């Protein structure tokens, strides 16, 4: 007899704290990897070159900004080194994600199939994240791109993504296992969505505090950000560990090994056509979201003409306003279903990106009243779509995983959520690849310089094109999800629950 119980609201919040931790790390990668290694520049009226994200002199007395990784389109004339690194990390993920998922699904650990993996990964992933931003040149004082920097960032990113998989895949699988009812799943999805946006917002704090550190302590551009990252990484590690110490997995889940090998489990997972349709849509979402998160500092500075601190202010306003809609999402789902709302979310996000894409043509990249009008329009329009897309997709994956378990008799939640973890990281990497390749379009340099120069910067033309590309990905996401058969999935689940209830009722009658 099943003696497991449902999570209380308090326990759901404890579980959601884990998401706060890893979303801080994920947010740092999304917001800072490109800004840190490919920072933009500006030219003052006197011809002095300034760094956009610090306002400090680049060429001259007090130099604090230099290039750590070659920024030119050195790979085939259209791909940056940083873009290639991110792409190669995805190749590794294609191998590691299903392996970790299978290990978790088949774990015989008496403490559970998921939490022990999470406890193992929390500290290594946090340390690896910090090391990503500590290239050797920061210690040696070198001010030219080096192969050692490239190798360092490549290795640290692989380690970071590997341990992120070890944490996130089991974590996400617990959404389905902890969510024993549709109400529980929506509540858990809501809580972790709130902590996801909170973590992303926290990741933007260096936009404000790095400048304060530079002014107060006189440290250089790069070290001012590393110093900001250190407390954020510590907070993330603590948050990721809390659920592993405060929750006992076996109280809520019957941890039975799936009993399948990785290849068979992966093959069976991708035979689910509804899951394939959802995953295609989900990848589009994460690419669009990644383009926006990576590009936000550039949109703020280059197309809106606002100070860099506004990147955090806008993200904060968007998160707070989005949270206002959270209590209503479950009611919306009950009335319209998950599929229609996610499609609506994609379309709403596309409208918000349209404001972003058109902003330069109104503001001319200079601060003024219309800069603030467009900034707040972007925030207001994006708030509800971000709430819908932040909550509902997690619940859809849980639905598909349960439906598949009912049909096949195999519980492979880990493999299903491994695919979503991979979609998230694939979206992050592709967005970086796309952003770094497109953002420099319009640079006033020759083709040869574009390929080899160490002094390439993002332009308003490039980031505007990025915004239009983000619109296209959102529309593709809506199109792919249109073919997801929500009615079939929910009918199988509801019929199985009704049968279980009838069986339980008979058992009670015989006592």
C-alpha cells in the first residue's frame, strides 16, 4: 500500500528554494557570460574609448577593460569563439543529460532517486560557475586574448553544465513525483517560477553594485564583477542544498528504479509524439528568453539610451509585475487549459520583443521621455506572458511524464525532465551563439577586421536584428505547440485517476 503523502505548502516552498539557487547561477550565465567576455564600447565626444558597462576609460590612464577572448567572427567568418564554446557544450549535454537522467531513474539509493544527486551537485556547480569568470589573464595581467583563456572557459563551462545537469534533472523530475494532483503541480510550478524570476533578478545585481565596488575600492572592471559574483554563488549553493537537507524524499515518493538502460529509455521518451511537439516549442521559448536576457543590457544601453543600472530595474519591475499575475494562472488554466495559455504567452512575448526591436527608431539611442515609455511598455506587455510561460510548461512536462507512465508502465520522469533541462541549456547556448554573431552587425569595420579584430563591439543595428529574431522564435514556439494534443494527454490521466479512486473506494468498503 502506498504510504507516501502530499507536500504541504511549506514543503513546496522549501523545494522551490532549490530553484532559487540554480536560477541565480543560470541567470549569471545568461546575463553575464557575453557581457563579461564580449563587453561593448562607446566613444566619448573627445574620442576617448569607454566601456559601456562601466563608463571607465579603456585606452588611456586608468585602463580597466581589455579583451580576454577573441571577439571577431573567427569561425567560418560567421561564428565567434564564445559562440563555438557554447555550441560544443551542447554536444556534451546531448550525451550527459540522458545518462544522468537514466542514473537517477534507476537509482537504488535508500534515500531516494533524486535528492542524493542534488546534494552531490550543489557545491561543485556553484564553484564551477565562479571559475568560469576567472580566466588566467585576470591573474597574470595579460591584456590580449589567449588560447589559455579560451581553454579555461571551455573546460569550466563543461564542468558547470555537467553538474547543473546532475542537479536540475533530478530536481525537475521531482515536480512530477511531488505533484500528486493537478492542484499540487500548479502550486509547485507557481512557486518555482517565482523563485526562478527572483534568482534571475538577483543575477542582475552586479549591474548596480560593480560600479560601487570600483569606485570604493579602485579594483578593475573584471574583478569588480567577480567580487559581486562571490556572494551570489554562496547564496545559490546554500539555497540548492536546503531541500536536500530539509525534505525526506521517501516520505513523498515511492522510489522504484525504472529498470531500463539509458538508450532504451531515451528512445522510448522520444517516441512520445506529444512530448516531441512540446520540446520543440520549449526550445524556441528558451532561445527567445535567452536572447532577451543576454541582450537586455545591450537593449538598455544601445537602443533605449538608458544607464546600465536600468537593466536590473527593468528586470525587477518585470518580475514583480509578473508575480502579480501568478495567483490567477491556475484559474486561467481551469478555464482555458494549458495549451491555449502557453500559445498566448508566446504571442504576448513576441509583442514585447516588437517594442524592443522598434525602440531605437523612436529614441535614436539617446535617453529621453520616449526611452522610458518604451522601457515600461516592454515591462508591462511582457509581465503576463512571462507568468504564463514561467509556470505552465513545467506542469505540461509533468502531465506528459505521467501520461507516458500510465501508457507504458515505466516511470521515467527523470528522462522527460532531462529533455527539458537540455532544452533550457540548448536555448541558452543557441541564444548566445545567435546574439554574439548578430549583435556586431553594423560594426564600422572591414570584413577582414570583423573576422580577426580584438576590438569588435555590439551595435544598435545588431541588437535590433537580435530582437526581431527573438520575435521569430516566439512565433515558432506558438506554432509548434499548436500540434500538442492536450485533450488526449489529460483524458488518459483523468481516466487513470478515476480508476484509482474507484479501486481505493472498493478497498475501503471491504475493510
